[in-house]
C-alpha cells in the first residue's frame, strides 16, 4: 500500500507536458507556451492526435527549448481524442505501441534527436494504472523499441510492479489537479482541480513529505518521479510557472543518475 511508505523529501523531480495535440486544420499552438516550465515533453504520435507536420514542428520546438522528448501514445481514436476505451489483444497492443514509438523515433532521428520515454494517453493511461497485464503489454512493447526508454505511468503499485516484472525503467507520475484514492491511485470520478494556490500547496506537501491529500480526508504517501502539467486546463500554464519557482525540474534520466550518487 502506498500509505505505508516512509515519508521523505523530494529533491529532484521532472515536469512533463503533452505536445502535438492538434490534427490537420485543428491547431493548438498555445500548448508551446508551457514548454519554458517543464523538463520533458510527450509528443502525440498520430493516433489520438498529431499529424506528420504537427509532430515535426513539436520536435523542432523541443530541440529549440532543449527539453527531453518522449512519445505520447494512445488508442487509435482521433474522433474521441483517445478518451474511449478499446478492448485489444496483447498482439494488437504491442503493434499499436511499436508503430507509434517507431514513428516518433524516426522523426526524432531525422532532426538529430533521441526520444527518452513513453507516456500513455487518455483511456490507455487510465487502464495502464489499473490493469497490471495491460500495463505489462505496453511496457514490453516499449522495451522492444529500446531497452533505454523510460515508461511513464500513473504512480502506484501497478506501475511499480510493471517496471519490476518487465525490467524496464519507470517514472511514477503525479498530477496535482487530480484527486487520489487512499491507495495512491487516481479517483477518476472527481473533476480536475482548477485552483492554482491549492495545487501549489499540494506540490509543497509532495516535495516535503512525498504525500498528497486523498478522497477520504487524509494523506497518502506516494512515489513521484515526474509531475504532469495539463495544457487543457485553464490554469495549467500558471500552475507550471509557479511550480518552477518552487523547484527547478530535471529530466527523469538525470534524476536517476542523481539518485544513484553519480552526480551531486
């Protein structure tokens, strides 16, 4: 259980956001505004959002801003923006993941970049935080693309056990606007919080004690390697700005090296 972990201060953490959340004539160039306040970006690969030109432009902006690049994978659901559940076989999941990660890898290589992580989107993200076998199917496919890729998943036992079982580096992710259950999983029945001061207080508690308020009025201890900042919320940009004033984010791979004692 997450709330039995020892409380400890967090000294290094990654901030991530999603990019290329456009398609064809439907543009969202405002999403680039948040890039100044994060250390890694997740670029949609064309299944739930993104098209070739959008993906290329997002990679170029990431290169310009010198932030770490990752693949933002989802179900093949442009119409539903990847928010609709799909019942897929393990073979279909593997093909879906490798297709998307491979596309972004090739694009990145053509621009002199490397991708460092993979983050599921929408319904895929939700299922990956709840279904161990589903999460393992994603992680196995990610590992087939490269053993060095980090798998970003919702903080909790499922992501932790997936990393151990598949033997893949993981980053457990927190979202400050989400409500959490006592066991440290997201309570998706609750609306996203759009109160920046309250989210900032959550960040301070997280950094100081590795804990977040839960839906029963108490505190739950969580493991947090990265924090996701949403471009879709009206306070997403202001929240990222204020968060960076509190702690300067670092990419997950740097955090991993720091935690190992190789850098001070």
